[in-house]
């Protein structure tokens, strides 16, 4: 069955671009151009994914996202944010967004992020079916199994939901156990050398990642090295 996607975007050219390209990938797309109406649509009908702009008439994207989460709507959300708007990214992630795309963006990036979020948040049997299509590389760290090609992390067979950047941060740290990685290194490797945002984005992602790891297991933890960066520790390796 085709995935259904709700696009809440008021800029006509962008909404047409989103709708057309998503439909080309066989997604079922509904477009709403008003914040309040988008909220009601999301609560009224089950969608597999919501693409949510920040600047909307009636109710901005942050308000829509906050109200969705308050109503226990767990539909994954990708926010659309302006380039260089680090505060929007931080606020969106704290409000419960699953990923973000900065405008302007390419169609390939959009489709890749949509597919990644749907793959991570879809039913377990769908994820298993995708995994069986090929042989996956796996990295073991403590009680965790990390699948780089699938952007998945599992604890005792159960998936831990991570945002793409959280996964990339974890993967980079896991590949350097016990080594202090600076915030600048994480920013350059995970976000790219041309990323304009500051180190707060790194800290927000690492903080969220640490909470998810601590909540689900005790064999791996990320230590903050004040004024420098972060270090991944596996159980029994601390001196």
C-alpha cells in the first residue's frame, strides 16, 4: 500500500514541487496551505508522514507541531526551514520533529529524507523485508547493533528511533571508541564544512541521542568533555 503524506505549505510553487515529485514516487499526497487547517487534517486522518513548513498563515509550524504532540499524534514530521536558521532547527527538534530540510533543497535530498524517515518509522515487518533484500553491514557496540546502510540502531532486536543526524553522530562516535571528538569535528563531518549553524545544533542532537541511549541500555554512553566535545564509552572500558 502506498504511503500517505500530508504537506502543510502555503507557498504555491513549493507546494506544487513537493506534490508533483512525491506523487512521481507513488506517494499519496494531500496539500494544505493553512496552519490551523493542516493541524485539523493531521488529527482527522491518519498519515504516514507530515511535511511541515514553519512560516504558515493562521498558525505557524511550531504551534502545529506542538499541538500534534500534545494530542498524542506520533506521525513523523519533517519540518521545512530557511537556510542558516539554526534556531528554527533547534526549536523544531525540541518540539518533536523527526527530521528537517533547509530551503532551498534538491529533489533528490527531499526524496531521500522522506524515504529514510518512512523506513525508520514504518512497521517492523516492513523494515525486516527491506533488510532481507540485501546483506547489511552491522557494527556492534555494547548491547547495540548499528546498521549503517539502513540508518537503524537496535537493542536486543528492538529498534531505537533516531533522527538521521543523531544516527550519524552515533555512528561517527562508535567508530572512534574512547576518543574525544570535538564539536567542530562533528559539525564538519555530520553537517558538512559549509554548514552555517553553530555548535548548539551539535549539542542539541547529542543531548537527545544521550537520553535515548540511557533510556534503553546501560552498556554504551556518551561522555561530555567540557569545552571540547564528546567521547563514547562502552561498559568496562572506563579507566
